[in-house]
C-alpha cells in the first residue's frame, strides 16, 4: 500500500476465531463437514413472542427512521426493571443505563472514553482477548494479572496489592468467568469494590453469562458504593439467544454513561427501533424461559464432559456459563497441539486455552452451543478416528 495504516493496527492481530473459521470453511469446502465446538454463539432461537415483536415492529413504516443514541425509553426502563428483579440493583433508566450494539461494543467504547496513551489497564490471564485488544488500540499499557485454578480462578488480591499500580486506570473482570466458568460471589465483588475505591481504579465487570447454568444472579453494582468505581456490561446474546441481534447495555454512574455516549454518538446513529422493542419483550420474559434454557444446557454439559473424559481432561462439574473448560493431561505438550490434531484427524474443532492467555496453555474449551446429537457425533468421531491406544497414552502429541 502507498498509504500506511495507523500504528495502532500493529498492536493487535486478527481475532483467533476469525482466522480459524477460514480454515474450517476450507475444510468444509473440500468435502467433510467440521463439527465446531468453538464459539459461544447460541444455536437456539429467541422466544416466539420476541421474534413476533420484531416482525410486527418492522411492518410499521414509522419505525424505520434514525433512533436516539440513548436508545428508546422503553428499552432503558426494561433494562432497569430486569436489573431490579433479578440482581436487586436499582438503576436510573434515564442516567445510568446505555443500550449498546452488544456488550463487546462497550469494551471498546469504555476504553476510548477513559484511556489515554500510556494509561495502564489490569487484564485477567486467562481472559477475553478483546479486553487486551481494545486497550492496545487506545495505546494503553496492558498489565496482566493471574487467574489460577488453585485460587478458583479468582484474582489474588495479595498479589495485586504487591504490584506497582501507579498509572493503573482500569481493571477488567468477568464473572461468571469466561473461559473458566468460575462463578461470581458476593465476597469477590466486595473485594473488587474495595480495591477499586482504594486505588481509584475503574472496575469493569463483563457480566453476560450470569443466567447460564447459574441460579444465583449477581451484579457487582449490588455492592455498597460500587457505582463510585464500577461499571457493568450485560447482554441479551447468551441468556436470550440473541447473539446476532447485537443488543447489550452498560450500567453505572451517570458521569460514566455520559462519557461513553460521547464516543458512541460519534460512531453510529441508534439501534433499529423494532429490535429495541423486541429486546423489551425479551427482558420481560418470566423465569420459566431461563429454567427451560438451562435444562438444555445441563444436558449438553454432560455430553461435553464425556468428550473431556475421553480426552483425559479434568474439569469442574459445577462450573457455569456456556462452555466447559478442561485441563489436559501431563502427557500432552499443550492444548493447541491437542486441538489441532483433533481438528485434522476427527474434523472436530475445540478451542485451545492459550488464546485467552498463557495461564490457559494447558486447557481446552468446549462450547455448549451445539445440539445434543452434534455433541454425541463429536464424541464418536474423536473416539473412532483417533487411535484409542495413542489417545490414552498421549503418544501422538
């Protein structure tokens, strides 16, 4: 190119799944369908009444105009009522909630709104890669903090206090945790609020998995004084099967929301009104919707566990979220070699844990976003196409 891209593009690479999906597409093109157990994209439909609301709204000619950057009042009120009902958190729908094009958008918006070049950001290892990439795009400095299985994938606050926190402005946390499935606790959220207040750090809790295989719905904003130093992202992607709709939200103190809106209003022109009306309907669903959803995920989790058992991996049977995180045996060199071998020989794609950070090197992750017959077929392919003796002894890795 005669015009060089901005230096900031050198700090990030293409998303792992973007690259891997091209490889899988090529395999499919050559004839044998790959079973993908990689991405957490729900394969079930939203509730019928949600879809009907979208269709009905789209039939109204008045709903096709530009919309408010803040989202329609009905949607902000619906989010506020949802938070009150399930999390016990009171939010002002006018000042403390901002609808988003999915919570992933919020990660970049927050970074752009609050980080300057040279600011420091605490990012979990393992953790969602977008926390790091969004920070790097703002030219902030990444400060990793360890999450380890022996500490139940919780932050080690003694280790954090021992770090040089000079210049740290933001900290990313994600509970229920992705990729590990570790559950949030009230004690954890209290410690995070105390840490944020003490060090004047914005604690950003990414909370889209709190309804998946998780009966206790917790929000960091329920802790006293949390709004002084915390924000929370949430989404309809997981709990309402609306991933492709791109509807999420950010909640927090009014000044935080104002600054996020400053950035957002320069990036888009509001969400399609029928989608917002459908989101209102989704947020009004009764508890039976979540119960039925989780009954299906429970059944899928058992089947995913059988695959990890076959591979000799260990895992937490009480984990939450829409993935199962397994630690591979000592005979395997690392998770990436194992998953690449399975993909090549059995045409089953499982996510290697290294993409979430170095603490994930010896782990693999199975998505529960595949129907039960698909998970069963994946099990049979791995069992039949990989040499059983080699699989048991790890000699092919």
